[in-house]
């Protein structure tokens, strides 16, 4: 059933920010997300392709990441990782790794957003069997 009040993605991360409005503006302007629903000043639903993320305030036991390490990373699939990297860099985002092609067939870079969340942007550049780079296929996609 479709519900216009909830993201349609199967998995939707909820990330905490000190200022939801500032986070929404930054994520849409810098990373290219699209705002779909705003719930007061404490929550928003954003989309990217067929994925979604919820931006929530830091209340009710939630907090933004600490500066002493990563607690998580959100991976976002883009059509052209190099183009996305150029736009994000030009917007002044804190890029922590430049685009790199990995043995597992993905080209990726990482950036930190205004609240300290780590984002990895990825593009498939080859179809590689997991066994080719040391992985094990359990249940194929």
C-alpha cells in the first residue's frame, strides 16, 4: 500500500541533527537530496533516487555523531560519482576521501555533513564476483 506520509524505501535511516531546517537545506543543496515531507521543525523526509533518509532533531534521546569517530556511514548510489564529487566539493563539503575505484567494482568517495554524519557515495563500474576480491556469495542479489 502506498502511503504519501511515509518514505517508500525498504530501509530508511533516521539521522539526528541539531537543526533540522539547516540539515535539510544543506543536504538538498550540497548532496542533491529532495525534500518530500516536513513535520514541524523536528523531522523531515528526504529522497534520493529510490532511497530515503529521515532527518530528525536531537531530542528524545537522539544525538548527532561525536567528533571522535564514525558510528555509521550512509551509502548513496549515484549515476556519476565523479560528477557528484565535483559538485559536492564545489559546495564546500568536508570530503574525507576522493573518488577511488575498488576491487569489488565500485567507485566511491566519502564526505562528512554539517552535523558530522559520514556519507559514502558509490557508483558501480564493474560486475565483479565477490569471490574475485575475497568475498563469499551467500545469497546473490
